[in-house]
């Protein structure tokens, strides 16, 4: 039986009009302190207590709503984004092991984002042409990088801009150009009506700012846990691998493949290979 069917009696989100009511309902569920969360998770994991699982889920529904709002720029119904995120949350609760030392919010965030991102990709029909991990990374980061590199620019990116995005994300230049054109053709304005003939706009679905505190707490927990895990895991890397990972992924202003190629006097492709190998080492160490 699926996690969705086993954990029932959740607030119901029905279409566009029900969003405000849903957000009001989920704010009634209290957040859990670390000790209560641990005991509930143990009861669910060891005894199959549905009551404990239900409380774990409902206490994190606000987190799902807040994360879902971050994807509203893709022009999809927020109610659907939240529903997909809730399924991810339930999967996270189902697999959560409190003895690993993480808070549920830290662990669940990845499942929530994965569920929402898969829905966005399906809705944009990208999967029909074969979506690789690199293309997914490009899809969800291109808009942000464009704002940093070429704010307010419309149309095709310049060659040097394409090259910089390609280096930062580790994808081919032609994939950057292709993805940029596809996204320009599909993006919707938040000022567009939800349905033809209606006055309600997508931007009317912005979440209550009272949700910010929950996300800030979970983000801080996630960051602290990730830092601790990462620095412990980086002990498996040699000195050059460690330096390249730090300069490519951890620096405030990440270095491009070209810059590191000149620094270490090796090719850009070799830098990319070292980066990939280092990530594989880190993944194995952190499992």
C-alpha cells in the first residue's frame, strides 16, 4: 500500500479556490521539537503507528507549501505543485530514519523538491525528448543564472554567456542554447489569468509570508547538516580533488573550467573529469 493511501485525513486542496483555505488549515498544525519528532519517527518506523506518521506529515505541510511557491514561475497550478510535494513528503516520512541524526525537514526537503520537479518536467513535456540529469539541472538553474549574467536580456544568449552557463553547470553549450529557446517559448507571466475569462491571476496565489519562518528554520538545519556531512566526507578526497570541489562548488564566486584549467595547467575536460570523480567519491562516502 502506498504512503499516500496509508496516511489519510490530510487537509484537502481542491482547485484554485481552495488554496487560501488550505493554507489557513495547515497553519493550525504545530511544529515539532527535535525530541517529539524523534519519538514519533521511532513509533512509525518500529511499530507502524499511523497516528505518529500522520503527525510527522501534517507538521511539515507548511514546508511543502513554501517550497511549492518557489516553482510558481513555471506557470503551473500551485495546487498541483503542492499536491506533488505532499506525495514527496509522505515518501520521506516513510523512509525517514531518525537515528541518522537528521531532522525530518532536512531529509524531506529533497523528496519534496524531487516530486515537484518531476511534475514540472512532465508538464513542460521535456521528458518526451529524453531528460538527462544534466538537462534537469539546466532546466531548474538556467533562469537564475540568466538573471545573474544577463538580467533583462531577451532572446538568445551571447556566446560568452552560453559558455559561462555551460561551465558553471557542467553541460554542453548547445544544450544551454536549446533549453533557453524552449523555456522562452513556454514561460507564462504571473499576470496572466488562471483561466480564460477569469479575473484571478497566477500572482494572486502568493503564499502567506508567515510561512517564511518555517522554511528559514528548515534551511538552517539543512545547511548545518550538509556542511557537517560534506566536510567529513571530503576527507576521502586527495588535495587536488578537494581544491577543485571547493573552487567549483563551495566558493562564493565559483571558478569556471577555463580558469581552473589555466591554474592547474591541464585541460578543461580533465578538470571536469576530476570534478565528476570527486563527486562520486563524496556520494559513496555520504551514503
